[in-house]
C-alpha cells in the first residue's frame, strides 16, 4: 500500500486538480506493478466476490447551482494538451457518414493497442471531460430527484423515476434507445417508528433517540417493545451471554466501523442471531465512519421474527455508558438502560412488477456483442439516493451520451443498465441474467459503479492478463490527460453486486473507482471509502454530495474506457 505523501486537505473540500493527477500518477506505478505480479502468476477471469444468495423470483434545464464545493477545472493549457494528444493519436483521417463507426484499417494500430481513429474519438471524449459548460448528468439527476425523491424498490417514486429516464433519453439523446425490462419485487414500507430511552434524571424521564428501521425488518407489536438493553460487540460475545442474559431483552450491537465489508454482517445477520437467544429486538450502531457521530444510516437486514433498527454512534455509546455505570452500582440515577421501540414496518412479498432501465447505443460492426455499463437505480427511502447510486447510474448514462455525441458509433453495442433492487435482494440483476442467459456469451465486458462518483481514479478489473495489459497501456494515456486511468485488481475492491453473476459466468468485469475527496486517499489506502460511507443510506444522501464537474470528468473517463474496450 502506498503511503500518502500529501497532507490531507480540510474535510469536505475536494483536492486540487493538479494534486489529484499527481497522486494518481504515483498510484499508477504501484497499482500497475501489483497487477503485473498477479498477471504473471495466473489468469483471473472471475472475481472472488459474489452477492449473498438471491431468491428465485426473476419474473436539464439551466439554472442549477450546486452547493457542493467544486474541484478546480482543467486549465486552458491542459485542455489544449488534451486536444493535441487526441489529434496526434488520430494519426490519419477518420471518415464519418451520419452516425457510424471508425472506418480505418483494423490492422493499423497505435501504441496503445487501438486503431488510430479509435484513439482520435477517445481524445475527443477526454477533451469533453474539461467542458465546464456540460453539467447535463448532474442537472438530470437533480431534476429527477427533485421531482420524485427517493427510489425505494416497489415504490411509485421508483416507477415514476424510471419512466422519466426512459422518456428523457428517448426524447433528448440522439442514437440512444431506452426501454425497461420487468422485475418482480417485494414492497417494504417502514411506516411510523420511534425509539425512547428511559432516563430518570432527564426532563420528562426519557430521551427521544433518532433511529431508522432496517430494511425487510418486521414491525413491533402495536404497543411496541419495552425492554432493557444489553450491549454486545460481536456475535461471539452474544453466544457467550446466551439465553440466560439475552432472553426478553433488546440487544445492542455496538461495534466500531472498521470497513463496510467487515461490519455489515452485524447489520444483515444481527436480528437472526439475537432471536436464537430470545431477544425481543435488535439495535445496531450505524455503519459509518466514527466521525459521523449523530447520523443514522439504514440498510438491509435478513428477515427475522424480531424487529431491527439502526441508531447513531453517539446514542449507541450513551446506552453502553449507562449500562456500564449501572453494572458498577445501580442507583436512582444510574439505571440499566431501557428502551421502548415502536415500528410499523410492513412487507408485501412479490408485490408488483417493476423494472430495470436499459439504454442501448448500437454498435457499428458487432451490434450483438455488448459492453455493459451500470449502476443501481433503486435507493433507500431516506435522502434521495443521489450518491447511492443515482450518480453511478447517471454516470453510465452520461458516458453513453458522450460517445453518441461524437458521431462515431462504438464497434460493439454499449448498454447502460440501471439495476432494480440492489439494496435488498438483487432481483434486478437476477432478472437480467435470466432474460439474457443465452446472450451472456456476447457480453464482452461489464462495468459497475457503486462506491461513489467523485474524481475519477480508475478500474478494479477481473479479466485475463492480456486484456489487463492492454487496458493498462491505454490507462497511461488517460491518466495523464483526464485521470481515471489506474488499473488495480479486485482484491482492492469488488466489481459490484449487480454484475457478479456476469463475472461468475466468465464475463470480464470491472468496478469504477474514485478518489476520496476529503483526503485524496485512493483505492487500497486506509479510509479511502470514508467519504462515501459518511452519506451512505442516510438522510444526507442528497444532491449536495455530488460535484457536477467531478461527475462529468468521471463520465468522460468511463466513456473513454467503454469506447476503447468496445474496440478490443
């Protein structure tokens, strides 16, 4: 892992453009050598990451002004450099008749391993990343979320948002074809919910705590659950306490955030584990960096017979301090913590037919072969899902739109998929896989973005070594002009849950990765994901988290990758 030789910038301020490119250039040396070592030992066609088992159901306008701080845009000299690089790489005349692909001799190759006309188009896409007047992706995401809000699976807001995307793409984006494919989904509604902590020394004898019921959780009885709270820090500690201590009580999982993958199991399996020992309900300390003191983040929980809810870090620690003081010596003031939890959550299984959203940019030579770009379209019912994962879905859409606007069709079809139901059961991914099972062999590459869209860093790739080597060579050009050219392995970050079935079937896959805008951390660095998880599944996931210029540069980076991959 590379040490970060840069001083961290103040929290919340994006890095200077020059700092990002310098940081990425240094990181590229590390990530490329790391990937080289892996490529020399074995071909890696399938990542070692798959989603949890899925069920069997498969059947803008001007005037927007972001309040988020913006990164510095490329200086004029950089733009000129990009343009000249593109012109040099063009290396000849590319002919355009209407909307068509490169017509150059396929035996003519540039040093990046692509035809000169392809690299000319890529140069144009890279240059588009510096066009500060293009804020289409951000404006569209803002308009959709302003109109319809969140996109919870099964909600009317999801359906209206999907219809809006299809209508907008078909009416405004030449050469793109948008449509939907059916997905059967559950409908979970949280209903009214509340959590009170009894504290005799406080005014009124109680404290109202912020909480969010976890997705798929059952509700409480009508009168709620009124019981003492037992804090635990691991499933092993829960087992050691057993029925004698846990039965009849509420379990609080109070654990530090050491990384999402390591701690998400507490949230997803906590209720099922606690019900084994007679617990009445479960509270889970929110999954977020330790600096998110008082925010509450929801998320999916495996269906159990007892309710489950998330609370903030500060409230989890408050409850534990009360518990520890009462253990030392209970008194009128120092009492064991007791809560009343009320949740009116309801679940309707297989409630309705919803949809994945698909946008196709038809290939010129091999239209039946597909390069898939994706992000999930559903969100939680808090915030508006701007970051998770509206930006990822619109990143893919904007990349396809940018390519279409060059006038040069890609060699293979570029398909944008906005997945349904990623947040709970990945039914959208399963539905797509089942519907297109006979065509999976024609999927030549799949990319997913679901870890935030900030300053572009690169891709975590699972593919054979020849593909990786060619991508690394191209990335060197992309890195020095726009950013986003790094290639690393899926040991650093998985490609994504929604494309996992494609990856498992042998389709080369990649996850699109960004730089942490708080501290310049790059994938593989400590705290790289902290900025993303500060807003993840929370009420604060709104448009202000997304920088319109970073979104455009990331889209240009992904467009360049997609166009070159479509020509391999």
